[in-house]
C-alpha cells in the first residue's frame, strides 16, 4: 500500500510502498478513512537519530496520528468491535496497566513516547494497526473521514480547557492565543462549557474570521507589546484563563501578563519559548495556576467525540488525497486552511 513515511533520520518524508498490516492477538487493523495533519509531523522529519532512538522510535515509520476509519480486521481475543464498524483511533498510545493509566491519566503513560505516527506506523496510509481495542472509539453519527482531528487537536485543547474550568467565572474572560488547528477547538470548548467572554488572538486574518464564525466574542490580530494592556482594558483586571497554543517568548510573556490574580495560564504550544531575565515571582499570577501537559487522555477523546455527536462543536476539515499530502502540509504551515487538513488515502 502507499504510505507517507519517514524512511531515514533527518530527511523529509516520502510517499513509498509499505506492507499492509495484519492483526495479532488483541489487535485491530483499521482501514483509514481520513487522517488529520499536525505541525508536530514536520518536526519529526528533522529529528536526529540520537533523540529518536533514545525515546524508542525506529525508522522507517508512517506518519499520521489523527485517524478515523472502519474496522478492517480483528485479531484473536478482541471483543467489542466488528468488521466495518466506524471508529476513531485514540491519538496517544498507552499501555492500560501502569499507575498512570489506572488513574485515568493515560496521557502520562511511559508508552506514550512512541506511538502511531510518531515512531510507529500511523494513518497516512490505507491501513493502520491498532495495538489494543481500548484505543478505539466507536462512532455513532460522525463521518470517520472527519473524526480523526477530534482525537488530537480536539482532545488536546479540551484537556487544557477542562483543567482550567474551575478558574473561569461566569461572565469572566478566556483568551486563546493561536486560533489555528488546536486553538479553534479551544474556542469551541470554551463556548460549550463556560459562560465566559472568549477572545481569540492570531496574526492570520482568516483564522480570526473563522474564530468569529465559531462564536468568539472578541478577536485581536497577533501578539505584540500592547496585547496585555488591551486585555486589561477589555477586562478590568485580566483574563480568568489564557491558553497559549503558540509557546514562543512573546506569547508566553503576553499571556502571563494578561492573566488576572487567581487566574490560570496554560502553555500548550511547543514553540520552545523562554522567559530570560524576568522575575517569575512578579510575573506569575498571584494565587493562580500555570500548567502544561502531555497530550490528552482516552476520556478526553470520548468527551470531545460526544460533544461533536451532540452538535455542540464542529469538525471542519479541508480534504486532500494521499498523493497530494506534501501540498496539504504546505497549506497547513501557511495558515491558509479553514479547518484541519485531512488526508484521504
């Protein structure tokens, strides 16, 4: 089958032939209907062998970790699914046995460092092997073509919003910095789960237009030296919650300065920003919270798919065939897409 793979460390992915997987005991093969693209995919192609091998990755492997499809084959001992069932594949891998998984914090499972699309074969191919049925969500009304992004972009942003809900007052303000693939879902989750004013910030005008269409009450064009003052002027005392889906120096600084006393700042974006030569004691929100995290949980994916099933959030996508996957990544990086880029094998 054709598959979009990293075939060598520090080389761009290639569309090549790969073997069709077969399920072992307890495993499931899914026929991929659609695979969402993620900015982290591009970073994987630049990874040195020393880092990849240290976290348990091996090449070659097929990219793609936002997968929707239909059950194609079932290994011995697998229950709860039948061939043809429409499913979404939980994005992070987890073992189901460690202390993290037992507590429902499977996003912190040590096995999550290597998984489908990151070190193991993912969904940018006709078929993908799923190691356990616990990593499948049976779909009711959702088209599996569009369901994949809900398991990563939708679920990761939901994990952040859920952790901050206790800090967001009715009538308060929540700020989303970076209204792209994850941030646009955060806007929707905030509107669905809170009674807060939602502010979306992004340098791309089309993303702000889309955020307004989703229901954002206020939009701001990019982060600059005046952003915190503008948030303070809008709110009086700062935002209840700021979600930074960019994570560079400028957005971290503006986000922390925009957070009110008792508020919460969530760092989700992996822009590798820092805060050099600044006093954290003065900068961090007094009596508040600052957090980051690793991906999302199976429970998050279930909740997000339920919200989409109920029509409370949208799963907008831009579709590309597999032979145009490189073009799809270019469109994603340029910020010109309306929804999440989804490749249909």
